């Protein structure tokens, strides 16, 4: 019998810890893969599109991100349902194997077209992991330990992100047109995790019971989108849960992860006049890009732990409200005020505010759906919005281009290249501030969603 008065980690037996470790490791490596791609993307595009001008390469980089996110969304929809039908453990192993395999193959792409295909296929595996890992922990661990365990699972994703930054820093002295391949090789390592998943991980008893019930009662189908949307009880949280996630996902992948452009500009300014060779400048930029990622994700870890503790005390919805407003304010502040290398502390604040929301998703989404639809509903909410988020990088680029063109046109005919570059960078800042309004969508979604603090997981 579990003593719910104890701290959550004392309520777990050895097998509970194994489930938590495997699910957290799968998600941690998933996030490692995501961040390695962010750090390697621009250099990979440059290496695979020689002779193409920098503006076109920038567009190709944005498309690579969009293709990856679209694959992510598709994988989430597919494997979320598959996980409810055939089991979380089996499907988790499949998704880890997919993203590991195609991350490794990305390093062998011979051209930009192959690279895009590999990234889309990588996205399929990446997209499936979150819903499966969260559903697995939610179903296998004691109910009293579940919320904080899920918050910690999401917080540990920052370990994968920081590891990606450390890997990039260690390769900062390597030719950037080659080092991107090494980063993708590192991303292929999680394939070994599949062996342990398949050998020891069992399906949760709750899932086994729900599976047995579904064979007797045809109205309680496992992993059915028809069932998810055919019943108003599950349709409403699915649709508004998706809106909740869209707000944060677009904010992070369409704005937050492009903040490195401001960091790069600040680093370039700080290196100007130091008589460094192009190789030394490139190495310094890569090092600082990785350092910025690490600082941001240390903030993310702090923010996620804080969200988990606050949600346990005050409830899910009030903390979401504060977090969405903080994310919008921090994003605008960063885009307006980040100017020099000394401002890197702002990345910590951005990480705290933007990524704390994702701990909320890990805690809240499984509390909206029954066991037979838990992976399906969680994956739908968390991932379908990525089809919209896939347009975020493109939207930011188009908005920046239009604002930049207007700003440059307003300059005198004698304007220098430096003045034009400054105008374009300021246009990028303005575009990021405009897009930060997407966080308000999350506040609207909360109006239609229930408070789940202290309630048991829902069932039919």
C-alpha cells in the first residue's frame, strides 16, 4: 500500500523507478535529438547547398525546421493511437529506434533533398515519444506520485538539451561544414535504449485491463480517433487541449529557438576588431550558440520544477495563466533588449518562462483522457498543433523579410551595409515581438478546460 503522505520518490518501488527511468531517458534522448538538429541545421544546409546564396540558405534552413516539425506532428498522431492499441512499451521502442536511425542517416545525406527526407522521417519517431512516455508513467506509477513524477520527467528533458549544447561546444574547433555530421552521429546513440525497453518493460496493469474491456465492449475502443471525437466528454478536452499546446509550441519553435540569431549577432559584434581568422570566428560563434542553449535549458529546468510545484499547490489552470503571460513578456523583453554577450542571462529567463509550460503539459494532458485514449489524446494535443507550428519558422522569416525590406527602403541611398544589417536585425526583433502574441491563445483555451488538481484520472 502506497503512503501518499511521503514525498513522491519514496512512493516508488524498484519497478516504478525502472519505468520512470526508461520513459525519462527516451524523452531526454528525444530532446537531445531535437537540440542537436537546431545546432547543426544551418551548417548542414550550408554544406549540402554549396553555391547557393545566404538568403536562399536561410530559407532552406527554415524549411528544414518546418519539415522536421511536420514529421513530428504526423508521428505523434500515428504512434499515440498505436500506443493505446498495441501497448506503450512496444510502441515507445519503435519510436526511439526510428528517430535514432534516421538521425544517424541524416549525417550521410548527399544533398539537401535527402536531408529533408531524413529529417521528416526522424520527426515521425520524435513525435511519438512524448505521449507514450507520459501515458506509460501516468498508468504505471501510483496516482499520488504521478503529477510530480511527470513534472520531473519533463524537467529532465533539459538534461538532454544541455548535453546537446555541451556536445556542440566540444566540437566548436571542428570545421562547421563537417561537425554537423558528428552531432547527428551522437543523436543515433539512443537506439541502444530499445534493447532495454523490449527486454524488461511491461505494459501497465491499467492498460491491460482497458484492453480486456475493449474486447468485450465495442464502444470502448483503444486508440480510436473516432472514439476520441465521437464523445463530447473527450472531444472538448482534445480540441482545447490542442489549442493550449499550439500556443506554447508555436511560441517555442517559431520564436524561442530562433532567439539564437540575436545571440549570434551580439557575438559577431563582440568579436569584431579582434583580428581573428574566419575559422576562429566560426568556432567562437558555435561555442557561444551552444553556451546560449545551455543557459536557456538550465532556466528551463528551473521553470519546469517551479511549475510542477506550483501546480501541485495552486492547481493547473491558475499556474498556466501566469506561465503564458510570463512567456509572452519574457519573449518580448528578450527580443527587444538582447544586445551584447553580457545579456546572456536573458536566455535563462526565456528558458524559465517559455519551457515551464511544457511541464504543465506532461502533468495536465494525461489527466484529461481515459486509459484507452490516454496516449492518443495526449499525443493529439501535444503534436497536432505542430502542423501549425511548422509554419512558425516560415512565418517569422516572411514577416522579418517584409519588415526588413521596409526598414531598408526607408534608409538613405548612401546607407552602409552595416546600417542595412542593423535595420534587418531590428526587423527580426519586431517580428519576434509581434508573434509572441500567440501565447494569448493558451489563455483562451484555458477558459474551456477543467481543473484537474486532486481528481482521479478519468475513465469511461
